[in-house]
C-alpha cells in the first residue's frame, strides 16, 4: 500500500513542477497561499467527460478561495476532437489535450485524473455511449478515482436528467458519477481495488447548474434555489493580483488545440451548484457543511494544526525562512498521524513549503534530452541553500541505483554545490511514452491492466533522484525528476523532461498504400538514431503473395538524432489482397518496430510517443466507369484524396459554383459528409443538383444528421433521416437485392466486401422513404431491429440519386477494399455502356 501512495504522490509533485519553463520556485506570496491550503483538509472532485468541459471558474474557486484539494476527473482524454494547432489527431491529440489539462491545472491549482474511456467521437445518447465504452470498466474507474482521491464533495458538470439533449459522453459522465457515489463505499463492489485503496463515501454530490439550463437568465431568476449553493466566483486574490475569474480564463485558455484561447473577465459573478445527493444542506451556503476541514479532522492532527495555524496567522513575508523551526516541528508531528491518506498528502505539501522557505535550489539535469536503455547519461546536480538554516546533504539516491551515494556535506548559506554522476540507463528501463497507448485499444476503451496506473494523467518518470537532507536536525527527503536544461539564443533558458527512448526508431510517411493495379511502388522508410554509432540493418515484414525488395538494407548512423532514408520497392500480387508492411530495424541483435512521434508546442512540455510503425497495403481488384468526379465538401473528410488514389479525377466544387453549366461536366457528384447540415448555400443550390440528376447525372449523398438540414428537399423523393446507426463494424450485412446493378456492376459485391470494416458500418440512416427508392442492404447492431436505410438508390429522370449512411469516409483512410469497390459501383451507376476506365 505504501508503494502506491508513494507512486501517486511522487507523480503529483512532478506534474506540479515539470513545465516547459523553469520548474516552479515559490515566492513569499505563493508560500503563504500554500500554507493556507496546508491548513485545509477538505476536497472536491469535479467530474465531466472531455478536456475543456471543466468549469475552471469553479475549480479555481474551490482550490484558491476555499483552499480545498480539488481535482478534475475527465472521463476521456479528448482523442475525438479536432486539432486547430497541428496535425495530431486521435491518440496523439489525446496526448496533447492531456497536457493542456495539466497546464490548466498548474494555473487553477487543481489536480487531474482520467478513466480508461476512449473519446470515440460524437454520440447522441448516453445509452449509445455506455454501449461503446465498456460501462463496467468506466464505472470501475470512477469508483477508483473516488476511493483514491477521497473527495468530500463531488460536482458534476452535466445534468444526468438531460439524456439525448447533449453529447452522450456528457450525460454519461453525470450518470456514472451518480452511480459511483452510491457504491464507492460498498466493499462488495469492485473489491479487487481494495487491495490498493479503501472504500470511501463522499458527503455530497452536486450538479454545476447555470441559467442556460433553464433557457434564459430571466427563467433562472424565477426558480426556487433552496436546494442550491452559490458562490461569487469573481472574488479577488490580492496575493495573486488577479480575480478568480481571471485565473480561470488563463486556465481554460490552455486548451489551445480546441481554440479556447480567450479574453479574461473580472468582477463579481455568481455560480450555482444544485444539491443532488448525500448529507442534506444547512443554511450556511457551505459546500463542506458538517465536514470538519481543519486539522482536527484527523487523530493527532491538532498538534500539527496548532503550529501551522500560528505560522499562517503571523506569516513573515520578508523572511519566510524564519518559520523553518515551526515547519520542521509540524513535519515531525505529522509523521505520527495515523490517517495515512492525509499524512501522505500533507507531508508532500509541507516538504514543498519547507524547501521553498529555505530557498533550496535542488536540480538534476541530464547532459542530453534523452538516452536509450543500456547507455550512459551524465547527470549534473545543483544543491543550494539560500537561508541561514543548518542543512546537510546526507546522500542522494538515483532511481536507477539500489544504494544511496553518501555525501554528508554541509550546505552553507548561498554556496552552490555541484555534483555529477554518469548513470547507466538500465537495460529494462521503460520508454517514456503514454502508458495508456501501450495496450491494444478498442473504439471505446484504452487497455490498461495495471490498476495503479489507471487514472494517472501521465506515465510516472523512470529517472528521478532523492536528495536526502538533514535540516536543523530533521531528516527530510526531497525528490526531483531528471530534467534537461538548455538554452537557445532567441529563447533563453529552456527545460524539457528527460526521455528514455529506443536505440532506433523508424517511420513510413503514409499509413495506407492503395494499389489499384499490379504496378510496383517505391516507399521511403526513415530511420532515426536514438544513440550514437548505430550499425545494423532494416528489413520489411510483409504479407504473403506480396514482395518487397531489397531484402535487407544496411543502416549506419554516426550521431544520435540523425536519420537515414532507405527506399523499398513494393510489388503487389495480381489479385485483390491486403496486409501490413512493417519496417524492422535490427541493431545489436534486437529488432525495433516503433515510430517515435515528437510533440513540441510552447504551451505544454515536450512529449515523445511511441506508436507501432506499420502501414497497410491494399491491392484492389476494382473496375471503374466514369472518370471525373465533382466533390462538394461538407464537414470535412478525405474521400476526395482516397478517390484520387484509385485513379479518379476529383474536382472540389465550392457551394457558390454549383450551377447547371458547372455540374454538367461531371460523371458523378459526391456530397461530403454532413454537407446539408453546414452549407447554407444548399438551400438555394439544391435544385441545380437535382436537375443535374434528372438530366442523366449521378449523385451520391453521404450521411447528414437528422436535425438542422438546410433544405427541405434533400432528395427528389420523400426520405426521412433518423438517428439509426450500426456501430458494430462487423455487424452482418444482408444483401437485399443481389441482382441489382449497383451490387454487380462493374464490381460483383459479395459478403467478402464487408469484411475488415473499421469503427462502424454507418450512421444516420434514413428510417422511411418513398417507394421510388430501392434499399439494397440490411444490417443492425445486436438486439436491434433490422435497418434497411444504409444504401438507397432511386432513378430520377434519366439519372440516379443515391443516399448512403455507410461510413465510406472512415473506411477509405483505413484502406478497406470492399468500401472502395462498392463506392466505385455507386460512381458507375448508369454507365453500363461505357468502356472501362483505363488503369
Ligand atoms: Zn465535452
């Protein structure tokens, strides 16, 4: 049990201090604020679904005004969002958004927790969300967060009573919070967790309501608020020179990849929380009513509290070091406290205060930003005491070494001590990479087996150092992670976390290569050295029937960080086939197969992420008719690029360019996903599109959501969009009209074409349509009715109108052969007498 606590707390101290800039050193005001916080033993857990859902005004108020230990539990890492600042999407976006949350918490004073839930994208209803997430696992993780953090108060961001009216992830976060509140104290629930922690009953559960929940400020003014508490979240902090809402704006402005940078606000402002569950409220407007949040809360605490309250009441801003004797008294008394939970938290806080009061400068900086296992790195330690306290450096202890290195050197006032050590990174050291990306993930869940890692925002650093000190007769250990300190002439002094990386990594530029015929293609592989003097070879793993030459290529890279590019020629088989190609780099007898992704933005610490380096190769057996495709971009997809990969000429048509003359040139017109939800112009341009069909054109409309359609005539005949979707990508597909041209010409579509689909079958299928439409396919998720609206075709005049909710936009980038073949048939509708398009 001790080890876990140590691990979690170590982690907290590291995240507090590890930044893109110099690790934080507290000034007098900050020391004073830390002492105020040290004297509060109350805690608040705020729960929502995504990075940027959290109300930083309230988190900052709880942390900075009430001085409570405050955390934000974001069920997901926001992998499904869009990235406004760079190319990272999905898992890599989740890494950025995790760091943005940590950056926000460094400003508002909160801590950060997660569950294993994967942000799979938009979800209309909590039922659907909880189906795609593993509800039991996410609930387990919320219970785990409550048992570990032990909040007195939980505040939900979202209303559990509003299912279907907001993102399904949002309502789910509230529902899971309610359920977890009821079972976290039940030892029969998720009892395996109790090997590592204890059951816990939070005192109260609230919902962070607002006027917008009621439609308007006016409506909100009218309602009975007797079950609500309210706070002035515009309160001013003289020690910060800022109002609470200013702090909150700075914190939420860290969500830069979501475009959340915003102006700060000031002045009085009310925030409301609605009581949902737990101990009834009294008339005090106190979120902690009935909970003793003083040191008297814990046995043996009053002795500590007496000393520390005295320090707070008479704090010496000019010379905080004058409090060292009292702080050390409190530290020793704290070690006798029985409550392990508070003892661990308060010990950590108190050590940071003692360190700051003594003006201690403790740092360990590596002579390189990274190193690979089994290589040596030089560490430089700086130890400086900027007070008149008697301090001795007894020893220091590297995390890679079993025994401490004994020193027993006095640290005289303001005399810098420097030490250096060469350290061998152990052969089995873990690479610095997000732990939740190490397992095989599903659409809904990250796979993390180690219970002690679940919930942590980051992988605990492998390399750190314990400085074992004696301060005025009291032994005290202060732990520091290894950092890399460097400077740039145009930026000044900079810090980076120290990284353990593989000896070598590799990269192929594209994740999918489509071969629409049997012509060979050259692909480039980039090999990057993680250490000096790489001498080895690279070979490619590839599927049966395929060929890649040469078999092996020698790799020689002299300098760490340099790269070597090699070209391999890929020869596809004659028939349809797909598989994975993977560079395997062999150095010193060991194979390396990962890509090392670097994420470097100014507002978050530098990150490295190891991802499997593999690309899909697809040899299509595909026939096509028609050549020139007009594409009207909707919410954004890579369908145009994918169609170009298989040899079509694709022109993007701007909505304002839609005209009879313009459309006439195309063999088919394809509407991008959700085009009718977002393009206002379609209200006026739809008639040109339908006339184009009537005159013999071929129009393919991809999915739109059922609400907010810009035209009342999306199709030439009646059609009703619904929220029907089939989320199981392996759901059985039944061919309703096996003889229909669209399923036979020019490619014969069979059950095989529905194998290997990813993420889902499709979404927002029409649920009703007029008799002119022919449904071609039927499918459904387990336990649901058969859905026949995924692919509808109608003859209109001389042309064809096709509506499809099938997720071609997801299948193409994943290189799904059947999706390409079926789409080629849709594009070929009405072109039976055309000659085949030359490959
Ligand atoms: Zn959200």
